[in-house]
C-alpha cells in the first residue's frame, strides 16, 4: 500500500496559496515549475533549504495534500513565536520562490490487513494524517479508522470541516477532538489524548497505531499503546 515515491532531489517551488485555518496556523500551497511533478507516498515530508545570517538552515514539514503525482503540494504550518522558518514561510508573499528537498520520510501508512487503524496527534502533528487516512479511505475502506487529536483551545482545531465531511462519507472513520482548555460554553471536560485513549479503548492488540507530535506525548502514547496490547512492530511514530 505504501508504493514508491519520486526520488528525493532538490526542487524549486513557488508559494501559490495561503489560507489561515486555525490560530496562527496556515495551509500553504506550493507549486512546482511548469512540466514538473512530484509523486508522494502518504506521510512523507519536504525539507526547506533556507539561509539565515549567511548560514544554511533546514526545516522539514509533512505534506498534507493527497498522495500521488501532482504539480503542487500543501503543508500545514503553525507560526511559532520567534520561529525563523515558520514565520518566514507563513509571512512570505505569494510568488516567493523556495528550494526544497523532496519527497522524504518513512513515516508512511501501511497495509492494515484485517487490523483497525488508530491515529493520535497533537496540534500540527495532524498534518501527515490527512494523506494517510485518505489513502486508507481510498484503498482499504473496510478498515475501522479512528483519529484522536489534541488541542488546547477550540480555535486551535485544524481543518475540522474536512474531517467532518470524511466522517459523513465514510462510516468507518471516527474523529475525536480533545481539548485541554475548552471554552466554558463547551460541554466537555478538559483532558489530553492519553485520557481519551484510556476512555475509548480497552484493547489495541488488533490495531495499527500511528503517533505524531511533541516528543513527550509521542513517548507517553507509545507506552500506553503497548499497555493496551498494541504490538510494538505495529506502532509507527514521528516526533516533531
């Protein structure tokens, strides 16, 4: 199911679209030169080759757009206070050219066979899960698939309408948004993804588990998944 991607190489790209989708979070669309295309596998990323104060700097971001061959790709990037690359990319005017190395990465979706799939993320760690879950929907629609994603505030929720549409079109897909600091009018208690997993799952022995986000959360959920019966060789992680 993973397939083969294009060979990784330097590519020129141009910022062609920008949409604010959550607090300080943007979907950026980059186009390749006319006649060029890139074939990606769900879960891969691109690395930007930047320059700061005369020194080379690299920053990597997961590809959010659907897998396959395309002349453009999308990224979800959150502007981090004081962050050089995130502010440079999100504040760049349309038409700005960049150099990237792509596609890269082995954090990709695997054929689940008869297993269910569980995806766990916090914040922009959700980015690689867009194409990964799309690939399951396309190629293995019989797979029971759950996405658990944690945010601080309701305004931080990223592209919720996309997931809602998918859940309406695909009954086997389940979305669980977790808020650690919900607004008072939200009839939910503050919690983290670890609590949501304990509440929702008793046995993960028949699951593929994908985890992406801050290192501490990834380690916690990885340990919890093993406690709940997940096989270590069916747990796939990416730390941001």
